C-alpha cells in the first residue's frame, strides 16, 4: 500500500469508529452519544449550586429513635431503627405509622428554610430502606397515598419548585418491606431479618426488580425531578444483578434526559468506590455508572480534578430524626465545611431529619439560618466558583471564578485572621491582582504584587468571626 492510501485508510477507519461511537447504544447510565460539552452543560446548574439540603423523612421519623419506650441509642442513623431492633415490617409499621402525622404545610417550611439557608436544591427520601413510599403508588400499598390519602412527594416537589429550588429524589433500592426482595443474596447489605429464613418461602428477586423499576417509573413520569440519588449497593450485590441498574438508569434518562444521578447503584472501582464503608471513595468515575461520587460524612483531603462529587453530611449523627442525639455540629463548623468543600470543587448536601409531623428540629433551623446569614453576605464566593488554585493555605481556603483568559476573581476565605493584618498568597502565573476588598463589614483591603508573592493588607480585626472573605480582582498580566 502506498503512503497516500495508507493515510486515507487510517482516516476512514477513524471516521468510522467515531460514527460507531456516536451510534453505540447508551453504555449504561451515560446518555447515548452525549459529548463532554453536552455533559458539562447538563451538569452546569449542579456545579454552580454548591449547596443543597438533604431531607430524611419517613415512618421512622415519628419513632424518633425510641422503641418500646426506650432510646435505641444516642448516636447513628435512626432511619435504620427497624433494622436496629430487628423488627419485621408489620411490627415496625404498627409502631411507627401512628406517629407519622405530616402537618399541613410542612413542605413549605422546608422549602422556605432551604431558600433562607442559601441552598439551591433539595434532595429528599421518596423511599428509604424501610420501603415506605411518600407518593401515591399504584404498584404498592405501603405508601402515603394508601395509608394517609396524601401524595407527600407532590407536596414537597410543589413547595420546592415554588421557592425555585431544584429537586432530587433519594430512592432506596434496598427494601425491607417488599416480600420478594431477596435479602439473602447479599452478605453486606442490611435487612432486619438478615440471617433468618424468608418468612414465606423462596423469594423471586426479579419480581422485586420489576417493582423497583415500576415505582421509579411513576416517580420520574409524574414529577419534574432534577436528581436521582440512589442508595445503595454492596461489593457482593450491585449493578445489573441487584437492581437491573443499567436498564433503570436508561429508563430514567429516557423520561428525564437532563437528570443527574449519583453512583450508588454500583460498588466498584470504576464507579468511584474503594470498597465498603462510607469513606471508601476513589477520585474517579466512569460516566456510565453515574454523574457524581458521594463521600458520606467526610470531606476529601484534596480536590478531584475532572470528577464531580458531593459530600453528604448530618448536623448531628443521625439522618432520620432522633430525640436522643444531641451531638450537634456548630454553625461555625458547618459554614467552614461548606467553604472547605467549595474550595475543593465539591458540593455540600447538608441533612435535616424532620420530626413525624414534618417540623424541623430547632437546632437545625438555627444552624441553617446562621449559614443563610453568612451566605447572603458571602454567597458570591461560593456559587459558581471552582476549586482553589492552591493546594494549601495556612490561614484558610480559596475559591475562584473563571474569566475568559484565566481566573477573574479569587476569594480568600480567612479562618484565622492575621494578627499583623497581612495575608500572603503565591502569585498566579499570567495574572495580576488589580483590586482587593472585603465582602463583610466596611473595612478596606489592598493588594500589592511583590514578585512571587501577592500581599494582601487587611484591617486588624476580622469582619466575620467564622469566615471572612477577601475578594481579589485579577487581570491577565501585562
Ligand atoms: C446510606 C443509608 O443507609 C443511610 O441511612 C443514609 O440514607 C445515607 C445517606 O446513605 O448510608 C450508607 C451508605 C453506605 C454504607 C453505609 C451507610 N456503606 O457502604 O457501608
């Protein structure tokens, strides 16, 4: 073959493989033929949002961490109470249902609170592991439609939309109620009856998978939903085998092409998991397994370039309401967590566990209002920012906003205010700082580029005792 022909053949093969790639059927969860640019567009609002409210609320909420008059414990997830006390679904429901009494307008309170806090989205439990669904399901009678004559999902979605919040469904694929959920197939996933034989003979897990698909179909067809937050899988039970995961994701995307999904239908390295446990994530994710990875109760040490991630976290130590857990994090800690996460390019999904009537514990209300007060002054240093250009800064954190020819703003989030009124940061190549100012208080700030260091001069006292933000305007270096 002469050289000319060889080049042409190579070009043809390349063109063909590009076409094949574009026409290949949806590889699992990734939308068919989506380009990286289209993906960026789909993820844009979520990446800009940086802060969401997580809500764990269901039958367990009324029990409040109490079983037969005694506290089940003072720490840990009380949404797991059925499993903690090893109750079968009937015993659990008999105890929990009378205490689950959603008051009129509860969802409006959540949405208002989320707005006030500066959250841009709200993710709530449409069904947790106990199997109780908050919508009016045609494929189950273990749901709010049947037991309360209400569609709680509808109430929450409407309230959130009215406050211009994006909406996410946390949906448990684990199900402690369904009589065909074959819990013996996994050693690692929890079930209240684990280790005991199936009460009514063999289970057909395929039937459970069909049920799961039908219920998710109802949810994504009836309500405008932006996020599906699946939960969760084990190394020994995951993906296609456990949940028909690829089909499930494909059906969801067919109905909601712009939806964003997490990685919890899987538990493998390619899906961003290092193993079991809640801190065991890896900074990688093949998009066919989902759009973002989900560190739980944990903030990664560094950013993860090229990977979308969201840290979900409780305000005390339980997701579902407990009357016995008083280990509340301070508002200062929560604000610094939000800053820390933003400085590493992640999102913060902060949880509330409303009570059985839907009211939010006062400790959570207070904390969210404190965060909101900070966000009203400093929000521009969080929303729409990307990870810090610096690996570490002794006195705090940094976020940045991109311009056309490089960064256009730097936000210095100062945790430890300098006694000498001086902050130093390494110069960024190709940029120069032209202006500095404080987001809080009336004080002045100046910046002078001195060789490899930029020196920022600030007032003697911190304008905000928790996190004070110094903004820098950058221009391309002349
Ligand atoms: C899961 C739920 O079990 C929990 O109730 C809560 O909803 C949280 C947000 O998500 O928590 C997990 C998930 C994974 C593991 C343990 C708890 N795990 O891998 O061991």
